[in-house]
C-alpha cells in the first residue's frame, strides 16, 4: 500500500482524501515508478471539480518524476533504476504509481526530479505554444496573459531567448516584478488597466503577432483587439471560466484572425513528437536560458492546501508535492 490523494466524488478542495491505495504490478506497456516529486497544476482543480469528468474514485494529478522500479510486459525502452518524468497521465498524487511507458521520458542528469516535476506539463505546454502552435521568431511581439503563473514564467524566458518582445499581464506588483525578471519587457496590470488599450500604446498601434491566453472568460474578446491582421489567438486554459460560444465572423471583422485551442494530448499523441518536444525543453533548461522557478513545496499530505493556494491565485511559479 502507498499513500495517495483520492477523489471519491468531484467538488471543492474538501473532496480530496489522503489515504492508502494498492498499486498493482505494472500491466503490459506500463512502468512502475517511485515518485520523488509531483507537479501541481491548475488543471488539477478542473479535474477535481468535475469540469473534466473522470470515473470516480480516481487519484488526482497529471505530472511527476521519479525512478523506475518495475517494468510491465513488452517495455523495452526503460530499465529499473532509470530516472524518468511524465505529464498527462492521471494518478500523479501518489508515492508510487504505474505510468504508460509511452508517456515517460528519460531525464538527463542535468535535470533534478524536483525541476522535472515542476516543468513537465508547464514546460511541454510552453513548448507546443511557442514552437508548434505559433512558431515565435525574433522580432515578434507577443502578449502572454498571467505572465507570472507557472506557464507564464517559463514562456517569458523562452520567448525572450527566441528574440521576441514580451508583453505580460499580471494581477499585482509582486507578480509584475517576477514576470519582468523572467523576460517580459512590458507589464500590464489587468485589474486596473485596459490591457487592449495598453497593448496598442506599447506597440504604437502595431499590435501583436500572437496572444497566449490561459485565463479565458475575462480576457475575451478583448484579446482579439491586441492582434494585428492574420494574428493568432491561442487559448490554452480558462482560469476565469470558459469562453462562451462566439460568432466566428468576429475573426474576420478584427483582421482575418486565427483562433485555436491546442491541447497537450493532441501534441504528444505520437511518441517521436513527445521525445522531440522533451529534448527541446531539456536543452533550453539545461542551457540556462530558461530557469524553472519552484516557489512552493508541500508534503503530499498537504495537497489540499497546495490546490487551495493555486485556486486562490496566491502562488507564483511552480508548486511541487514531495511524497
């Protein structure tokens, strides 16, 4: 038996139960890992609340890093003792767990377990946003909402390293300082500023090639007013609520815009693409161009406290659980 955070019915943070669970031997194509660090992400709140339905009971969490302790039938690309990490496999809030080998990647020695757990979901998200959804290039101007969040702080660094001008929206002076230190050249305080008007002012009317929006309801449709003709509106989260259905004609009116809602699962569906994305992430972190800020650490038993802080927007950077 191992300790885990189990959801027996969806709802608020109070439904999270810290209890003993049995981990069966890994099945065909699976790997058992002993986890050294577990990532905490906003999507965990969505899943816990039932916004993204799952059959109960289930163990919460989508991301972690640890060492291989047992191999299931047919697994040849890993061996016992390998350092590994993953994102996108439900069941992460546990001391030990089975993971499909297809979702695991080997960790280079230059990446610690804690760093890996803090960055796999957020880092791979940033990779597909900046390098696959819209390929950011030198000279681009981008707007990144919630620039001091877990994805935002990685994205600010990575986009700056690519030669882009980064405009970031934040909710407080403290978060503005963090986003600026990460590489955002311009900060907009969305609670007391009209961000679309500020973007127009900052860019002298030229606007942005791309807007990355993990906020959702409260930043739409104003985000579209930040884009130059043929610009990309990239929605990848909805921390303020889902964007309501809208008349697609608005994209024509505002300049033949593109709007997309990419997901991790679609991008990593092919093993070779996952490995390519992970290599890109590991290289940019190992080089020092992107640093992974782990600002909050909790014991696994304190997972409820960690998610409450995240949901209350009290956190910056990454949060990890230590089993």
